[in-house]
């Protein structure tokens, strides 16, 4: 009869060790899962995830954080994306908006194909929300803004090919301005007057779109034969009228100015201002005296005009309330194709202040193109520069209100998308509107994020080179430590 063997203590020890290892592995896996879930919750609620993208595309600026901390009304955002087709940086940015707002901003993803009622609800005569759009809605004010992929890019023009290129991403700027628009108590209104041969809505569509995207309401009105009476809080815009105001219309505008209303005028060199006495009276009330002719740059002063075209002026930007921030930010590159000049005098009454905003080059000259005179070459008798190309004015009215006005001798500079893309004119438009309406628009100064990754340089290779050497070295060191421990047993 065989004797019972002794228990295998080594086997029992191995089982206990293996069980403990398995338990520790299970605990480690559970801890990692919990950590991952917790990190996701913290990112959703507090925006804790670090942004290591080359352009920090999901990082907020101080201006956005200030807006979100002072948000007065709740905002809800629908991101219209199909599952699998999401814009990951955009959705991550929405998480950060929700976290930074302390719950005032909420958002959800919605498939537009499965939510037709949602798109119908926020459709207008000119716009229907679609795939990849954002609907930003404030129930308290009843306002909404729809943002699409075109709202997230900053365009520029390639000077060699003349084609539009992506200069940067404007996710944050567009969303911040939209949130400000839907939550503010009052939206500033720009009224573009019609009825006197001014630029029509088709010709001012780029201006309208740009200003609407920057939190302004833009409408068109006529004075004659209508019930429209301008409010002092509105900004009246007259884009190069070709026919004169009636006496009644001049009376309406004079009363509007007396109550503190403000004007934006453009006056092209070809406009028949000399034959419009009432319109000229309105301009003179702000110290604006148009000169006949078109300003021509001196061909030798190549920095004062564009690409061999002396009628395409690159003006000097004078530091005023309108332009000082632009100059400080280096946003002073403008283009004025075919520009009229204005008298620049030091004389004014004690209630009127007039300042030049843009000037032509020192050696520019004024050419009156009339009759058989079609050449733009300098000739004897041509007035010599520099000339004021744009002016700003403040007038204290008899009733004690402050009325403001701005005039520029080139309407295309303010109304053409191509010039916006080539220059800083879009920023000038916003600064002019801020000056005339005495407002400050939130988000307009948020810089675009770089669209293209910077080219690699010698400094860019340093970290990669170190990692190429360091990682294999670290693996080799760990292997040697393991082998050393095994040899020591």
C-alpha cells in the first residue's frame, strides 16, 4: 500500500502567487478603466484635457473666457453631424465652451437626416441648416445663429496665382461671436439707405454678410414714400448715391443727426456730388468737402500703390480712435482702387471735430478726368498731395447729443470680398461701425489659428532625434535590469 505523498509546497506557493498576480492585474485593469472614464468626465465637465495640437485649436482665449464667465442667458447648441462624420476639434471645443460656462452652454449632436423638424424650425428664407452646421440658440432672447464650415476659415489671396487660400481656422472666433449675438440684450442695427442710385443689395452683399457675421443686423430702407423714420440708435449708411436727397429727406436726416444719429458715407470719384446740393449740405455739416478728380500715386513711390497700378492706392493709416488698435496689431494694410480725395482743413467750429483717417502718399496728385482728358499722367496744374482719403467727425448737436460720421472716397474698398481677403479692410469696417455706434463687439479680435502646420526646421528635429535614441536605450536598460535580476537568483 502506497503512502500518501507530501503536499507540494512549491506548487501551492506558485498558485497563491499566480492568484495574487491575476487579482492585481484585474484590479489594475479596473483602475485604468475607471481612470479613463473619470478623465473623460473631468474633460466634459471641467475641460481638463491639455491641447497639444500645433495650433492649439481647441484652446480658449481670454476674451472667450470673459464672455462665458459673464454669460447672462443659457445657450443650447446642436451639432448637426452624422455618426462617424464628426469634426473632432470642433466638438472638443464645444466641450470646453460648456465647461468654461459653468453649465450655461449645453450642446448635443444631432443627425440632420433623423431630425428634419429641427432643421425646419431654424430655417429662414435664405438659409436651411444642414450637415456639419451648428445651430446656436438662446431661448431667452429668441435669437439663433447657424454656423457652417465656411464660417470656420479665414481666407487670403495668393498674390502669385490670384486664388483664395486658407489662412487660418476661426472656430473660436465664430462661435464666441455667435454666442454673444444670441445672448446680448440689443443687436446693433445698420440701415443701408436706398432710393438715390446707391449701391444695390447685390453690390453690398459682401458687406452685409461680413457685418451680419460680426453681430450686426443689416437692413435696407428707403426714405421717400415710406413710413420709415430712422432711430438714433441705428447707423445709417449711404453707399455712393447718384441722385440728390429731396428737401423732405434732408429734413428727416437732419433731425436724425440732431438726436445723435450717425452716418457712414462713401463717395466715389465718379459720383456727381457737385450736382447734388442737398447731399453736399449733409456732408458739409460734418466738415466733409469732396474734391473733384481721382487720386493717382507717384509711380516712383512704389510703396503707395499696388502692383504697377497707380490708381490702386495703399494709403497711410493715421492714428485715430478708429485705427489705433489696428495699427498696434499691425492690421494697417489697406487697398483703395480709384479713390476720391477730401479737403483737409484745420478750421472747424467749436462743436465739430474732423480728423483724417487715411491719407495718400506725399507725392500723389489729383487728376480730373473730364471731357477729352483720359490720361492719368501727371500734368501741370494737377493738385499735389498728400490728400485725405477718409475722414471721421464728431458733432455736438444743439440738443446736446453726440453725432458721428465717417466718409471714404472708395466704396469698393468697403464692399468687396476680394479686398477683404487681400487686406485688413474687413477689420476697418468693424472699427468704423464700433466708432459710429459707440460699441465694442466681442470676439472680433480673436486671432485665427494656423491652418497649415509650420515647416520643419533644425529645431523641430531635436526632440525627434532625442526620442529615436532615448526609446531604444530605455528598452535596452530595462532588459539589462531584468537579466541582471535573473542571474542573481
